[in-house]
């Protein structure tokens, strides 16, 4: 059974550009959440999607957005990139609604560098 | 927001048991206690979770205090591959995790 797949693994962008990251969850998983990891702030929750609807959102500016497709694949977009957006972006998938009694599976992440 | 407190770092000798503590004094009755670990350059990996009773799986054991305000992750025989950052998380709703700073475990050969 394939794990969570994130593409691309590495990305270099210039300040002011926009970027789109992709996450393919484990087959059958309908809940996908996104996280940003930086040395200074650690792992921070960005947002969660379930059945193509955003269910929860973390405390990030509107430049960070996402969506989920009918096949549960998800994308996140960051517009007007800033140097501080350089981070490891992780996605996690869970079975069904992602209830408290279920585990989440994380991808290996996309390393974004903004120059 | 992270609602757990863990030591920043711990060391263990290889082949010996490791007890990683976590305090979660504001836990509610329906919060599950989850543990994940993150190896260098990888995404977090599920270790174990529980609600009230102690739990065991092939990776570790989870001991939960009777008042549920603290828990301990037990690695029965630490190996070099267990060197990672271990996160204790209270899973509330949905598929969102609020990570704290975790405990960086060093395993000494």
C-alpha cells in the first residue's frame, strides 16, 4: 500500500512568486491536513480538508490556501512568497473523517526555499 | 495550540529501556493521547495512542496516569534507529495536530 506522496520534494522560488504543492493521500483516506515546519516555530497546523471541504484552518495569512479534489488529492498554494515561507511543508492523511481514535500518516514533505 | 509539556532532550544507552514523559494537565475527557516521532529529514511517524488504558504495540508501550494528566512513552530496548524527536499530542477534533517542541532522544551506542 503506497504511503502519502508529496511532490515536489524540493523547490526553490523567488520572493514574490507563488507556489503550488501537491499531496496524494493513502488510498481510501479522505482527510488531508497540511503543516509547516520551521526551525524557529516547529510544526504548525495550516489547514485540513475532508471531502473537498476545508474543515479547519490554522493561524496563517490568506496567502496560504488549499483545496482538495474529488479523488482526495490535495494542493496547497502560497502566493506572494516571502523569505519566511522557507520551510518543510508536510501533509498527513487519515482514514474516513480523521476522528480522534485514528492515526495520521505523514508524507516526507516538500522542502521550499525562498530566495 | 500545544497543550503538552515534554523535556527538550533525553539520552539513553542502546539496548536499554527509555521512558519519555509528557504532561497534559488540561486534557479533556475525550482527548486521545497520541505519540509521533520524527526522524531526521522525514515526516512524523505514528508511534502509539490511547485514551485511558495503557496500550502496547510492536513499537512501544504507552502508560497513562489514572488522572490522565500525564503519560509516558516506553521504548523497551532503544536502538540507534530510535534516535528522533518524539512528540506527545492531544488529539482533539478532526485531522489537526498541535505539536509542541517534542523531546529529542539521543541513543548512545
